[in-house]
C-alpha cells in the first residue's frame, strides 16, 4: 500500500451540504500511515472500524488521542467475513448486515453517544465505512441517488490505492470485484434493508439500538 500525507477519501457523509442543518458533522475517510493530525477535522472523535490486526499493522494517526475509539465492525467471533457464496460486493455487504450486526450496532452507538463531530473510518473508507455511512444517510433522509453518489465517490479518492493493489494482485478478477465502486452497490444494500426490515430505523431497532440512541443519531 502506498503512503500519503493526505486523506484522499475524506468527506462528509452524504456529500457536501447534506448535514448543514445538523448540530454536528459525521465524516468518513480512509486510514493512511504518517498522515498528520492537521489532515483531520479538528476535535473529531474517530470511530475506527478496522480489525485489531489491521490497527496493529497500520496504527491510526489519531490513535493516541482522547477521541479515538477502536470499534471493529467485523465480529471477531465469526470465522469468516462473509459467506462463501457472497462473491459480489452487494452480497457481501448484505451478509454483513446480519453476520456482523454486533459491530455495526457498536459503531452506531458510539456515533449516537458522542458529542461533537465524528469521523468513521476503516482501511480504504469504502466498504465497512460505506455501510455505516449509508445507514446514517438513509436515517437522515437521503434518497437513493445521494446514497449511491456518496458511495461511488470513493472511486476517485482511491485511484492510486486501487492501482497499487492491482499491480500487486495475484488474482486480478478478485481484486476487480473488491474495487467495484458504483452507486448501484449501496442502493441495492439499502433496498435489501428496507425489504427485509421495513426501514433503516427498524433495522437499527433489530440491532438492539434503543429509541433514545436512534434519536441521538
């Protein structure tokens, strides 16, 4: 993986201006080594969705700050990240909604109970971060177009990272699948949530979030 002095995939959840009427802002980003603290929004609470082994390999630049929270999205009790037949990203994400529900709930609780601005991140800021971001955006009233556009915006932010991954890949087909970043991926996932549970808020309740926690989001 290449290193950079900037966060190439940093932005507000939902896109510019979407949260302008809200009392705080939730950001999303990738994680890169050696990024200075000045690259991050000031005073932000970090919700790091990466596994413990990922954090050990690449420590978060704000890992020593009082506002850092390690909240792995992937449930460590699960022996796999997603089912073997979940090949496409849409299928993997849908699988995560139930398989890794504990991590999703934990991450959303941190957002709900944190005062001030929040930054949600994983490694690339596309997949795990994409799930949390899409759930939040829909909860806040985003339509399909906005949710899809916010997800797909990672393609531009990860151009160099994706190129490095392709150059090092022994399985180009698998790498291409993992790098897909088009609006339909996340709109398909949100559509599944609303078919399966009725709404994003109903899914959050199924996760175990209370009405107070959902309201605090």
